[in-house]
C-alpha cells in the first residue's frame, strides 16, 4: 500500500509539501509548513466554515479541517486546469489519502459571489493576489463571500515607502514569471482591504530589516529571479482583515 501511494505521489508535480502519513511526504517546491507558521491561523476553527481560494494541492484546506472547521471548501481554477504547470491531481490524491471531507469548487476568483459559493466565516487567500490582473476587483469579490476573517498572504513591493503604492510587472519582472502582475506595499494593501469592507486590518508578519532584505536580494539574484535593486524592495507579508458587526 505504501509503495503504491509513493508511486502515485511520484507521478504528480506538487506545489505543496503535504504529509500524507505512513512516511509519505509530497515533494512540493513550496516549503508549505514554513509558510503555515507565518500565517497566524487561529489554533481552533471549530464550528466555522472556511473557504480556501487558490487551494492548489490543498494543504491549507486540509489544515483548516484538521483544526476543526465544520465545513471547508477548496476553490481553484487556474492551477487545476493546467493553465500553469499544476493540476488537480495532487489535491484529489491528497484528499483521498487523508480521508478528507474537504469540498471542492472549480471556480475562478473573479467569479466568486455569495450566490455562487455562499459566505464563509474564514477565507484564505494565499499567494494569489499578485497573479491577478485586477487585484482590487478581486478583493471586492472576496469580501463579498467573507463573513468575518480574511487571511491574505502575498508579495509586497516598495517596502519602506509610507505612501500607498502598487508595483506593476508588465513582463517577467517578478521572478521571471509572466503570471505575476501587481504587488502593493503594505499601506496600499491595508487601504485596499479597508476600501472593500474590512474595518480592522493588521499585518501579522514582522517588518523585514534592511539586513534581511539585502540577504534576500542576493539570494534572488543568485537564483536568477530579480535584480538586486528590485529584490531589495520586495518581501512577502501576511495580513488579516476582519469585518466588524
């Protein structure tokens, strides 16, 4: 059984690193457990409904279920339809192997609405914002299906600039990836979230030091992703947006 599972896992190109049990861990290109540690998720999601937008292989959907969520819906379109280099095969294998009750919704971010998917107590929007051509419109769609808490993780640019600003990548300027379009700085991201209805917005990741940003810039340059100047301005951040009654 373990050998058969390992063979199935081997045949899939994974983004998430998922422990499937029995010593089988998917070889995702993303250090997903490390990303989880940065999110500041509630320790318990007992009784809550959760929507995971851009779920891909489903790591965070399964984690929400593990934390006791009453209902979890994994939503994706771009990754599941092979528009990039991913597919839905990893999600389906992981769900089956874990004996998970996570539901799936094959839907694009821009098509989200209460009529299509309902509303959820907690919404995950992780690693997706900078891939969207229309980020503010996408946040409006997401706000419409969020009842209480949005947990958002994204690339940010122009770190250290106090004025709200957004960087535009018309080509391959960010990580040599043509699917990367925009990255706000934190003042812009906070402003966008407040504009679409999240009254309380806070950044949960620490502000990066100049030393950290310089080291990150050198690492990116060595990997051929960005120039030193561009990478020094960039980071990843996690923001929680809460709706108040």
